[in-house]
C-alpha cells in the first residue's frame, strides 16, 4: 500500500495511505503538550490536503492525557478535523489501563458528536474495519 510519511519523530509516526485515503498515526511512547498538538495538527492538515475521511489511531504506547491537552483537543483540534472531513475513527486502545479509560471516554464523546468510531486491540483489525467504511 503506497503511503506518504507526514511526520516521523521519537514520539509518533503519521502516514497518509494514498489508495485507502486513511490518516494513520502510531505513538511510539507517551506524549503530551507541544509534541501531541503538533502530531494531531499534522494529521488534520494532511486530512484536509488529501481529502481523507478516515483516521487510524494506534495509541498502544500512549497513556492518559493531561487535562490541558484534552481541553485543547475538544476546543480546537476536533472542530478543525471535522471541518477537514473526518468521519470514521479506528482506535487501537493504549496498553495501560489508565490510557484505555481515557481513550474510551474520548471515543464516546467523539461518537456522540457524529464520528463513527470502533475500538480495537491491534492495528491490522483497525485498518481492515476502516477499509470497509
């Protein structure tokens, strides 16, 4: 599957899968603050640029986010990403229980706001689900 690397650093890799029109991030370790915001913003910018509607979040290595990052995501990132075309979200849950609790709450919030969301334990299943949407 041809892909473009949107961002690649010690915290995260973000790809855009051309044929599938999917934004895909994989967190390499816990991240928050500026690194978190830059990563999500890069994904949103790519979604808008390429006309994607699907996002695969591989958050296995992430954990619970600080409140300030969640507030930023709700107030700024989410509305911008919906305007960019976001409709489907495949979420690979964090390995840590506290991270799972955090992301389950975020998945519920985003689903209530119209994003079709499914949660997974591995990225292959998440990708397969997104491809069918």
